C-alpha cells in the first residue's frame, strides 16, 4: 500500500514532467501524454508512464524521451522541492492498448448480435 505522501509526490511529478515537456519541447511533445508516475519509497527512481495518440509514433516518442531525460530531470528539480529528484525511467503505458483491444472486442460482439436496441426502438 502506497503512503499518502508517495501518492502526492507521484501526482506532483506527473504534473511537473508534463508541464515541463509541453513548455520546453512544444513541437516534439505535442502527442505525448504523461499518464502516471510511480516513484519508489526512497524517491531515488521513478517510472514515468506515457502514451501517444498515434501508436505508430510510440518508438519515436520513446527515443525522444530517453534523449531528453536528463534535461527533464534537471528542469523539474528546479520546480519541485524534494530532498532527491528521482531518476526518471520512461515506460510505455499498456493500459490504453488494453482499453483499445477491449473496445474492439465489444464492437465485434455488437456487430455479431446485430444491435438489438435498434430493433426495439422500431416497435
């Protein structure tokens, strides 16, 4: 169970990283969304989960984030007052992939069933 402090720090880091990206790297980060941050209890490291609107841009976004990781760490260390600024590790957020797959399966089921709601409205 995460402590209330870690939950608050995670949310603070998420906002700070997202704001820093969109203020300093406007062209490159337009399609990148920071979805979640999970810092360790000692605040030495943090996994930063991200997603992009177009899944084909995932590798380009990951390479960009890896390239500017140190710049982001330094930038947020000036904005966020913590004893240690965690070392950031960027991770692709698979939750959106699972959600897209779930919606695709639901659409397939609706198509196979023939949408009974439309038939009941005609009566």
